[in-house]
């Protein structure tokens, strides 16, 4: 059975395309695509009535913000500023590839903890005289749009993430040719087709492994991993764990829609208990994974959470993630309007968002509900307070510090399980630690320095060898 699907009214059989789609980028003949009709799925839990789904137009869902703009808050609320994108490099030059006398040599890996070179805000790297090309045109969002026919359902949250990434990249990409998107399998994993960059649509759950191989051998590349909650945390859980603990220098965009979208709506490792789906007709019994808690437990060096319906916040988080040297795990709450509509409306819609979402910012008190409520620590327990009712000031609330792992862990864990607590968004944790790719390349260089370049044959003949005689 194919995993790809075409949503058809009345539940027509999908067109067989295979995981990747037989010809994923070929526009369909006019009239072949039919309007989408969301199937009625039973609901569980105490999710309040859902507001109507906003415009299905991707552009409408992701209004453009000025480049480098700070995230805007809900009406009347103070929105946090996120850590700035990486600082501009002194030279502004892209990392030069090393000469290759006598065979390929590895480009120098960035030293541990070093920040990536950056670009002038809104501009692309210009190398006067570099590469013999003189000044290069400024990159825009359009430069990252592949023009392939986007096959996500109308109204899918994936469009908003795609648009945010395409808007952020002109400011982040050192040059387009060095950007690579690597995905696994799932609706979200179709992402690389839509980016006009290099990309791999790999196999289920294995994007971290492909990314590790690529970045380890080509450390100058700017590697992005795109994955879904099923891809990353079911079949790929093991692979994600090792990516995070190794701290490969890349960004991981984890599209969490709490469902298997591509295979038509089975429960996923992030689905809530009691979820009724085709694979759990009597309700899921599984204890769900909290992806940010998983990442913190795996010793990830950068953990953030953002929302498809808050494009400015998402762009700011993407920039912060890109500015971090090491694996940056970004969980994105993404609405699957076909198989799990409204899973995150509590956190995204304007009537509930102020009470249910808290935007963390370094050095600022943990405040929400338009600044009227906050979080305090009572021993190791977070408690909500109402400033006016409790006669407290903002300064009585916990001041956030994204370098404090204990704080991030308590916040991530306690807010996930208690519906009375607001859920945190923003950069929850970051630390500087040597990256796997830097360490690996340093080690190789050190060995080559002492032992010289070796061939594969040398390796095969090294150490103990046996001759089998007839
Ligand atoms: C080895 C293997 N097992 C199972 C599948 C079927 N399969 C394809 S996508 C998918 C789940 C995708 O869910 P998720 O990662 O949440 O992505 P979404 O479609 O929701 O974006 C599964 C189980 C597969 N393609 N390969
Ligand atoms: S995630 Fe859901 S809405 Fe989006 S393309 Fe897949 S099935 Fe459609
Ligand atoms: Mg999913």
C-alpha cells in the first residue's frame, strides 16, 4: 500500500505514488485535484470548541514581516524578543573551500563553540572579486521557492512553516548552494521538494543519519533536517537521540501535528491519551512523548518550541536556531486540518492563547495572560500566580534563563502535563558544546598529521590479518 495520499471527498482510494511520490514535482493535470473535505473524527479530552480554520491560503496564513523584525505579540500582549540571530562576521566572507593538492582535503570545521559567520541583515554574502564573480545579487524569499507543485492539503500548517523558512533564509544562508534540507517520510518530509536548495528525501526516520554523514564529511554545508512527530519519534526516535547527543551542527525542524498525516490519520507518539484514530478505535493508551523534554533528556544543546500560526515568532526562533552552533531542535506545533484539526488551537487562537501560551525570554520574568499572570517556583514546582489578586509584581516571578537546564527541564515537564499551566514557547534551552562534526574533523586532521594520509588498502592491511590457505 502506498503511503502517499490524495485527499478526496468521500474517501476515494488514493493515487499510488509511493512515499516520495512517483513524480512529486509534476503539476497535476487541470481538474484532477479535487476539493478537500475533512472527515469527521471523534474527539477526546476536554479541548474546547474550535474556532473556524483561518484562510487556507499559505500567503494569508503567513503574512510577511519586515526582515529582522521582532516577533509581534497577540493584541495587547507583550511578545518576547528572542535571542538575536548570530552576529555578523568580521569579513562577511563565506567559508572558503580548501585547495585540493593531491586529493580532497577536508574543509576546516568551526572550532567548538564558535558562532557561524553571519550576513548583513537582509543581505546575502557579497564577495567583491571573490570567485571571480564580483557582487552577487541579494537573495530574496523567491530564490528559495522551487516552483514545484505543493501537494499538501489546503489549509495545512506545513505551508506556514515553508513560508517562514523561505523568508528567513535570505538572511541566514551564506550562499544558496551550501544549503541542504534532509527529510524522512511523512507529509512534512516533502519539504525539500519545495525548497530551491539541495535536498534529500530519505527514508523513514533516517534523516538524522543521512544528515550526520553529510555534515561530517562536508562541514561547510548548512544542514537542515525536516521531520514529523512520527518520523522523528516513532521509527526515528533512536536516530534522533543520537543526533542530539552528538551535537551535529544542524537545525532540526520537528513538525508536530500529533498524528501520522501521510498515512491518513493513525495516532503518533505525541498523540494524547485516549486519541481515537483508525489504529486506535477505542482510544490510544500510550503515554505521549513531549518532544522538548525528549531533547533535553538527550542532552540537546538547543531546544525551542514555536507555532505554525505565529509566523513572526517562528521566524525569530528559526534565526536563533540557525545562529546556534550544534544541533538545534525546534518543535513546531503544526495543524493537520484533515486528520487532527485544532490539536493546538488552545495555544494558537486569540481567545485561548493568552491564558495557555507563555513566551519565554532571557532575563525577563515568566509572564502570560497579557502580563497579568506569571509563574513562580515553590521549591521545585512551578505555580501560577495572578499578579493583582496575589499582590505581586512581575519581578516576583521567575526570571527566565535559557542556559539553566534545570529550569528548562522543570518548565518543559510541568507545563506539559498540567492543563492549568501555560505552555512555554521560544528558546527554552541553549548551551555551547563542541559539535560532532568539528571534533571528528579535528581528530582526522590530528591523525593525518601524525600518521600521514592513508588509503583504504592501508586500512584493510592494517593490524592483524590472516591468510587463508587451501
Ligand atoms: C519503514 C516504514 N514504515 C512505515 C512507513 C509508513 N509511514 C510513512 S509516513 C508515516 C508516518 C508519518 O507521520 P509523521 O512523521 O508524523 O509525518 P506527517 O505525515 O504527520 O507530517 C508512516 C508510518 C514507511 N514509509 N516506512
Ligand atoms: S499534515 Fe494533514 S493537512 Fe497537512 S498535508 Fe498531511 S494530511 Fe494534509
Ligand atoms: Mg505527524
